[in-house]
C-alpha cells in the first residue's frame, strides 16, 4: 500500500511555512520538507493521528536546503535524510545515483533545479494517484508564475513540464495540493 498524507499545507506571506507530507510506501515512512511551522505540534499532531511516531520515520526528503524546508529535520532521529545528490545518516554521507533514485518501491526522486540549483521533486505512485511534492510551484493556485527567488526560471519551466506530464496531484512548496488537468 502506498499513500500520501498532507500533514501541513504551507504558506508564504505573514510568516512562512513549508508544505509537509507523509508518504507510506511499503516499509518506508517518508516525511517531506519538515521546515518552518508556527509550532512543532502542526507536524507532530497529524503524525500522531496517523499513528506514526517520529522515531518510526525512515526518511526525510528535502526539496532544497532553505531553512523554511529543513529546520525541523531533527524531529526524526532515526531517519535517513535525502536530498538532490546524497543520503545522510547520523555522521555518514552516502551517495545515491541522483535523478530517478528510489527511496522506496513506488517513490522516486527527480532532480528539478530552478528555485535553487539543488532542487528535487519527490514523485509517488500512490494507490489513488501520482503525487509530486515539489518547489517548482509555490502555491496551489500556481502563483507566482515567475519564481521571485529563482536561480533559473527556464529550468523551472522544464521541470514543471516534466512533472505535469505524469502527476495527478501536485503539492507545492507553500500551499495545498492542486489537481493536474489534462
């Protein structure tokens, strides 16, 4: 069984919070972008409701390294942290092959630079839909169209086209999910 649960819909404006997701894929419990939130209970309470202890989380996926997406990594003491180019466990730096790396049987990392040069998207073939957790978009209304902090807007457009070709649901960096229309 592979499922995706939005734990916290992010926002940007008067404060900033990342969109945080739990992915269940086989034995893997993956939390995406556990960054800034108004209080940690906004991450921990939804996890508890799903009967997942922070110690049980196997992976933390980072879409990029900005603090608003990373500041609460330590809530998950047993997790392997995965970013665009490596895996980190305790004091060990482990390589992974990059684009297409599978964290679990139905969950893979895509390298999608643009917002920063180190961006990645997590693509999950869940039981109900294909999800993409990404910072290629900021919000569920797909605004702003042009990323105000982009390293490379042209790369963002390439990544967006790639994601829209496969995803049914996108969970952007700072908002709720949006359905992909085909």
